[in-house]
């Protein structure tokens, strides 16, 4: 008996209120327009956009299609801004008084016509690479690992978690495109805070029904993993977006993936019939294969929002391009310097050099930086992550949760002075 093909259905949400304009003809569409002030390191605050050209213009009908309750438009908009800047911030009403946006403004935000907002970053910004989702790359493309598909399917499959599509209709999908290569992935993860250094790591993948694979790859759809955490410089964690701010029938801390139409007008008659797909699904994680980290899906979601909604002038777009170019060029230099330091460390060790412990030794910032450059791969990523969480360079106390078992073991090795 032949296998039955998966039914593709996702009910189109009801048409939005007429005050939002016609999403089919695009006549009279009203927007929430957002200016950004980012904190680019070594440069101070920079405004993305001007009085005539904000960075983003989000159609209200599209926010309506996400089926968000009135009071949850604000946290969702804050999340979009966070995803683009990788920076905690506050949303203000863009007027001379610039009052912070609060729950008291929720009804007005939804019922008014055009809205002007201003997102001001309060922590150092690392804006998303606006070419993150593009096929072009400046890094060497890696050979595909056959284990990638097996490991992703073992964790998420054999059916697609969103559509229940049969195994034969599914494929392992890279969250960050495979063509970006390992060096790109390492640079992205160092900046955003995790230890993935292999583009074919199962954490960079999801097992998806083929049409959904195509939709996410083209930017028509995007996936969020909630709750979205943010690690503060004090070593604590805050929640940027809770799961119940997207879905009223789940708890705040439910670990779920949510599927959104971003570059796709769901109300257009020309839209493919995405009917019967789940709006959200639980995250699956095994002892052998970890789930995709929040920051990876957030970065891709942010760049897809940027492409769908950006209305910025050339100066704002160029600033983002220049920042990405400077950052990835700097990472290339860091890799070269690390290789030099490793060679030097080998020579020093043969001459009886002492072990450098970046947590316990009384190092200057420059010495700590040099010690980090001598580390490799996961050791380097773990060091940067822990230094971000614990700026004093002291190891975390037993009461503090460190990111993973692997990192815990690395910290123990550092504590014992094994890694140099």
C-alpha cells in the first residue's frame, strides 16, 4: 500500500479590521513604524533611520494574523527589535516626550492609525548580519556531513513536528544555510553566545516537511523558540518573550517552536495553501542531540523580519552592512591571531611555560584576552560565554546554572589549571 502524503492545511486567520487597510490589495495599509538607537561598541549610540525613514514599518494586518492578544503586541514588538539588535532595550512612543510604551498603551497601539515607536538599546548592540539568510558567503563552504540528516531526524522525526508529514516527505533543514560554512557559524555564535562551531551540527537543523523547508529557506515563514532568554552582565537571565505571550493556551515557560508568516501575505489569493500546519509545537531534545539554541532561531527570525519590513534609507542599511563586514573581518583576524598564539603556546610549553588560568589568575584584561585567543573551538566559545556571564572572571558558584554539561566540565578543567 502506497504511503499517504501529508495533508497541508493551516486555517487562514479572519480578515483584520478595516482600519488596518486591505491586506490583499494593500490599499490603505497602516503600519507601526520603528526607529532604532543602537549602541555600537567603540562608537556609542547610533540612530538607525531618520524622521522621514524609520528602520521598520510593520503592517498591522500582519501582527493581527499572528493572533496576538492586545496586551501582547508590545512584548512581541520588543522581541522583534531585540532579534535585530541582539540588545536589551526599551520601546518608547516617538514624540517629543518619548514616554516608555506600557500595557496602558496596548489598546491604543492596536486601534490607532499609524504609530511611531523608538527602540533604544540599553546594552551593547550586535545587529544581525542582514546577509545571514542569503546564499552568498565569504567563507569556505564545508563538505556536507551525512550524519547531519540522521541526527536531526533522530531528535525531531520521523514525522515533521509542525505538519506530521511522513518521513519520506521531510528533510533535515539548516537554520543557518550550509553554504555559510564553519567559520561563519563560529563567528556568529561567538557574537551571539553559544558554542556551535560546525555548520552541520544537529543544533543548526530542524526536521521539516519539504514545503515548510522551502518556505523557511525563502523567508516566507520563520520560527521562534520561546521563552526567549537574555543573559545579563550580572550573571542572571531575563525573559524577552514568554511562550504565553504568543499563545494563551500554554504556560509562560513552555518550551515551544512557533511558526509565523513573515515574507508571505497569508491573505493573498496567490499564497500557497498552508492549511493544517500547527502554529506551535513542543521542542524536542534528547541526551544525545540538543535542540537548536534560542539565539540561532532568533537571529534568523530577526533578519527575516528586517527583509520583510525594512524601509530604512541608504545610510541605515549601509551602517548595518558596514558593521557586519567589520565584524566578520575582525573574526578572520582573530582566527589568524589564535593560530599564531597556539603555535607560540606549543613552543612555550616545551620551554616549561606556566599554565594560564583565566578565572583564578590575576590577569589584566589584555592578558585575559591573549589567553582566550590561545584557546580553540568549544573551549574558546565557552570562555567567552562565561566571561560575558561573569565579568569578574571568577568561576560561577554551585548555585548558578551554567549553560551546558560540556561547559561545566570545561570550567572544572580550568579550575584545576588543566587548560592553558
